[in-house]
C-alpha cells in the first residue's frame, strides 16, 4: 500500500511515520511538510509544500490511505483565526484532494470532546472538521478522539502540568477513564485500526483506542 501523511513534524505524526516506514504493508510513504524532515529511507517520499496553495500539490495526494495528524496550538498560531487555518482549512483541503483523487481511506486525529455544537473554540473547530470530512463520504473513514496526549519532551507548559495532575489522581486510583495516552501508542492504534476495520465511518474513542494498542 501507499500511505500519505500530513503532520509528520508533530509528535503523533513523527511516531506514526516511524511505524509506517517499519511496516511491510506499506511500500511507499509520502509526507507533505513545510520543511525537510532530515530523514532518508527507501520508502519515503518527501514533498515540501505551501499548505495554503492546494493548486500546487493536490495532484500529488494519491495513494491508499491518508493519515491526518496536522495541528498547532493557539500560542504557536498566534490567534484563533490562524489556528483554524492549520487545524481546519489545511486538513480539509487535503481531505478534499484525497477524495477527488480516489484515496479510499482517510484517518483523522481529532480530539476528545470534539463537537460542532460546543461553545469551546477548539472543540467546536475539531467538531466542524469532523462533520466536514464525514460529508465527503470516504469509503473508509476513521476519526480518532484521543484523550490528553503525552508527547515526548513536550514544551507545552499547560499540557505538562495537566499530565502531572492526571498522574497524581491516577496514582490514587481516580480518573482512570481519563488517563493520558502516549503519542506512540496512538500511532500504533491508528495502524492497527486501519488493518482491522472495514468500510464505513468509524469514531474511535479512548478505551477503543487503547484496545488497539494491545498485542
């Protein structure tokens, strides 16, 4: 199979790329990035693009499955409007290109609590993206709603603080249903779910994600 990946510079995308390059089911892996990853591999094809110019790269979005791990933070983006461009506009543009080019399977990393009806900006944005990609009617659509993610060497202060709080309560046997999830485990679950699930739309939440990390 041929895999397509956006968001390879992020924690989940980086972990997923490593697994894809090791997986014999995938003979080619195309990544779309703004800067070179500095990774060399026989299976890897790197496309350095301007995400805001789909007319320049849409024809390259061809393959069997598109993994969408793209995302930024409000701090990095600088404003809600700029964050929406990355988290919504760019991802939807790739999804539309994939659909137009007959990519059969689309895998989206969304967020726990995503809902287009939410009053919280981030949750609403993620929910609106979910609704938009569902409307594209991919033959196979997998949407992951992971809990708080545990990134290696994270520099996100609020995320690090939240992880410490959850670790404290989890250590007391509390909030077990809200345990953070390491990004490498999420990446593993994504690959296993693609292999295991059939056609149709699948929303994969916390415990089901963890089930795919076993074995």
